[in-house]
């Protein structure tokens, strides 16, 4: 519903059905982006959502009692563009043009994740994105991607080395990101 060469905003067709933070997403057939935020708000920005369910036993009870909520709320995802495909080549830098408004967003398959993440050059864009949560987004992206690899630990170590090369003077930031990765975990 919003598009620039650097950022995308997509609206989910179903409430609360966003891809997880850090997911690699494809906009149409050409643009790759990473989910860097998920919000659920009122469809009408002038109407604030009010709390419901003071006497409800569960969240499900609230939605059963107020079925109109499904039509009054929306879930949006914000995405950082990290690359694009031109023919058979994948580039990990900004595309020449953004996708059109109403371009469909698809969570990438494991095969697409493997193909895109043969290199992790895109991490530089996330590191310098200026997002206050960029370190969490980077860690979430690497955790999400690792499950697509036959040897997740090797992928995470390779990505960590790339991060170390890009953060040579910021050991505290590198350490904070690496603590969010399951490198020491055994399958």
C-alpha cells in the first residue's frame, strides 16, 4: 500500500496473518525485502481502537462477541528492501524502481531464501537503515533464514563473520546481535 525503492508497507488480507519479523519477502517477482515491523491498527486512522472484553474469558471470546472487529482493524507489515532479481541474477542492493502499489507480497520459500542468501551483502543495508530495531531485525532475519539451510549453524557463523567485518569498531553492537543468534544451539 506504500512503496519506495528503500521501503514498502503492505497490508495483510487477513487480520493478524503477517509473516514473522525478519522474514524474507518477495514483492511481485522481482523485489526482495525483509519484514522489519508489524502493526495492527484501526482501518480508519481517525478512530482510535477501544479496549473490549472486560468480562471476557479469552481473546477469542472478544472476537466472537464483536465480529465486526475483523472488518474494523488491519494488520500492516513494514519492509526494508534488500535486493532484486533481474533475469537469472540476484542483486543485494536497492532496485532501480520500486514495485507498483498493490503488488502482492509473498513470503519466500526455502529455495528462494537459499538462492537469495548465498551471500549476505544485504546485511550492510540493514545495519545502516537507521531503524531503531535494526539489530533485532538482523538477528530475526538470520534466524528465519537459517532453517532453510542444511547446516544452519554454518550459515549463522558465515553471517556473523560478515557482520564482524562490517562492524570492526563496534564490538558491543556485534555482540548484541550475535547473542540473539542460536549459534551455540545443537539441532
